[in-house]
């Protein structure tokens, strides 16, 4: 499953925590998106918030209602890089932001793992700057989101492809939300307890991840026992 967002108040969110700030001198942030044809200005598939709008890290638009997204971090500067062409509507893509003290890289993969486009920023160094604000998925975004993953290293290309296919090459240091759409809160598989509270975003068909059902099945016991987060699961998932 995934979560469908309507471009209004729909969101999956969790409050600030130490683990959400673990990306410091390096980061990988990734998620699947399937954008609707019409987007709202400032649509944001995911971000870790800052009050000045130069968010600590994330994907989003600036002030244009297009499907031409940016990847950004806030380290010594507010640094971003923008896609060169719009993404197609009603199509699944895997977005990957990577940074390790130099240029910010934003790469978009097609569902089959081929590269759609890659863009990079000017270099930025230092450490990512944070404020005590929420981590959010979906604000003002219209479409589906799944497979949200944030960790404190810049993954290799091979590791990114493994992540795209539904495995976890490294345990996420910050957050790992498959966004199964079963219940609220959405479970965090990073082990940090950053479970996401769902407001409005409804369950939808899942992204084309080969390991999706296997991953869900492998975590049924954990999810059912994790403080009543989710469960019991329908027998289909057992």
C-alpha cells in the first residue's frame, strides 16, 4: 500500500527527535512518489522542518505548481538542486537525495530502476542545521507517497537500487516508513520509534517494489507487538 495525499491538509508527521537529526555531514533521503497532474504551490513529498522555510532536508517545489521537484539541505547555506524537466503524472518514480559535504545530488529513477534524470547543486559543506520542528510527508502534495527512508550516510548507487527494490542495504538512522496504509500511526522500521501520525491521507495501491509484500510479511509480528501500533493484520498478510 501507500498513502494518497490531496494537496490540502493531508499529512503524515512525527515530532522532532534526536534520531531525526542524525543526518549531519551526510544524508540519503528517498521516497516513491506518484504525482497527480495538478499540483499545489509548495507541494512537498517530505521534509524536516525549519521555521524560515529553508528546511533541514527534503524534496519539494518552490512556488510553482509543477511536477518539477527540488532536493535540498540546509547546511552552511540553503542549498538545492532542481529537476530539469517535469515528471509525468500518474506514474511512479523513486526520488533520492544524497549529500556528503559537497554537492547535493537529486536522482529520479523510473519504476524499472533506470535513471530518469540526475541533477546536482553547487558544493555545500558543514553540518545540517536543525530546529525542533516536525518531520512531515505530503504537505500540499497531490498524489501517492510510499517507501520513505532517511539515513545519515550517502548510499552508493548499488545500495540505492537495493532500496528501490524493497530491501534495506543499511538500517535507517532517522526514519523508515514503508507507508503500508494499514492504520495510524504508520510504523517506523528504523527502530527509533518515529511512528507517523496520519491526518487525512488515505490508503492507496503500493509502489512497484518487488520486495514489498515480503518486507510486510517479515514485519507482521513486530508490528502487531510494537505497543499496539498496528494489528491484528488481515490473514492475507500472515
